[in-house]
């Protein structure tokens, strides 16, 4: 019986000996890049339609190939497709199955293209789709944060610098700071789409092709905006991968920051928030414990995304042009970072719905640490014609007085305050009020209640 040539590696005519077992193990990527099957089939259909349009293949061949590809997509979607490691990757697995379905005409599918341009096309389409899905998840996090902020406009807490009480703020204002961060993440992912809309298909291995192809046709068919400009750069370019990994890393960092914040606030030392039983775990030895494990998980996962970014940077740093096997790792790195971020966003959104602020404790903490000191200095500047530096010194003397008497600001009497400055009158006592302090910050982006309400409405209108 004749040997089935289509059951062998595509290069078996040139390379006679079988690949070593260890190289087969590390050389195949099918377990990873099979996630690209839809993108690969979509790209192949557009490619053969273009080949027919350009009279490079016949109508009959085009239809047979498309029929076979659609059948393969159904098989994979229904989990009836056998992925074979000996065929290395998703591209050859699909091609080999196509031979089984339609016969020798399957050989036309690879006319005027290479796996080099094929895989980049698949990857760009996949990242485009993934980017949009990530932004949907970010929107959900923003919406949950806005709802929480809207309920806590009048919740007063200390704002921190160096983790020390600094000035009074609204909890809503604190939460809205993270809305700004996540909004920047969205913009960062959106900006990346420009490079993802350049079509790599048609540059082949690295030089382009002698066939009369129409790259503008496949560009339109596959939802790109324009073809890439240089064939060598196209097959070696992974800037779009770095852009994606960087954006994932920054978003992970923002999640990690707020996770750390909530871990601190949930600690017994601060006791500023309470976490629902849905998002905590217990201890194997200490029955009383409720641990913020999910928040710690989020904090830790930022390290994974950073590592993936630096792995890709390291892979690229010493590569000459154009394609090298080193680049095979890009897909595994992308998928891992994508999965880590999407899981983290879903988890964080769940946490936002399952914690409540301890308003009494927030207010109690805000009353300590003399956090209206800057308000007193501002009052002295506005009402007693002092320079800010002189007012700062007077205020520092008031802080020293309060510390000496072991009193909070609002416990000081006017007589005691007059010992620092005899010109002070009763109206200075209003300055110590925390709500007045928060509401006085009316400058744009400040923490006054009206500012916060306007900013929440601004973001709600953007939905």
C-alpha cells in the first residue's frame, strides 16, 4: 500500500530523518495555539476567496476548501476534532484534516502565504477580540465602583499620605480615583487597536509573493483597516504583543493597588470595611479567622502579568530580522496574561459588590491625627491676611498645643486657641468640622460633595 504523504510533516521530502522525541515535545504548540482555530479558519477562508477573485485558484477549488474549513470549524466547536501533536500547530492540524475531507485540492490553501503571516493574522484578530472583551469587563468594574461611590458621597474618612492621616475626604472621592485609573486602562487598550488593524496576511514568509494577490481585499474581509507596509517587519513585529501585555500589566497593577488598599482597610488595625462571607476564607487552625484571600490573590497576580511582559521583552531584545522559533512563545504568554486579567477583573467586580464601609470607624479615624490642620492654615490666610508660611507656623503651634493637652482640634476652646493668636474669633471653631473641611475643597477634581456628584454623573452619562 502506498504511504499517505499527507500524513507526514510538510517538509518530509527535504528532511529525511524523523524529528527527535525531545524536539517533537518542545517544538509543537498545538496545546496552546488551538485557541486560534476560529481566527485561523476565518483567515483561510478570506485568503482562498481572494485567490479565486485573483484567478489564482478555480471556483470549484475555492468552494471545496471553504466547505472543508466550515466542516472543520464545526468539528472543533463540537469537540469532535482530534488535535495531533505530530502536526505541531493549529495551522497544519487544520490543513491535514482538510486533506482528509476534500483530498488533494487542499494543497491550494497555502498558495501565496506562509505560516509566518498566517499566525500573525490569527493573533491580531484574536487580540482585537480579546481587547474588546477586556474593556467590557473594565466597564463592569467601573459601573460597580460608581454605584458604591454614589452610596458613599457623604461618608467621611481620612485621606492618607505615607499611610498617615492627611486630610478629610469622601469615601466616594477615594473610590472615584480608581475609576480614573480603570478609565485610563480602557483608553490604553483602545489605543492599541490601531496597530491591530494593520493586516499582515499576504507578506508570506518575509518577502511578499510573486502571485498577483490583493491584500486590500483580505484587509476588508478580515476587518482590518489597511495592509502592513513592509513584509520583513510584518513577520518579525511583535510590538502589538508588547502593547497588549503592557496594558494588561498596568491594569493588573491598578487592581493590585486597590486590593492592597482593601486588605489594609479590612485589617483589625484599621477596621474600615467589612467583607462579605462570599469573598473571604477561613483558617485551618484558627476558628475565628476570616481572611481576605481573594484580595491577596489579586495582589499576587500582578506579578504574573509583569513576568509575562518581561519574558516577551527579553525574547525580542536580541532577535535579528525576521522570523525565529523564539517567537513561538508569544501565544502562550498572551493567553496567560489575558486569562489572568479577565479572571482578576471578574473577581474584583465580585468583591466590589461584597464589601461595606464601616462608616463610624472611618469617621472616628478621621477625627484623629489633626487632619483639618491645613484648613486652619488656609483660614488664617483668608481671614487674617497672613502669608501661607506664617499661617503654617501658627497652625503647627495649635497642633502642638492640642497634643500637649491631649485633645482633638474640636475639643480646644477659643481661650486656648487665643494663646496661639489673640486675634482668633469664634468662627475658627467651624474650621475643625470634618464635613466643612471636605465640602470646602471645591476646586475642580476636589473632594467636595458637589464635585463628586458631578463626576459620578459625568461617568454615568458615558455608559
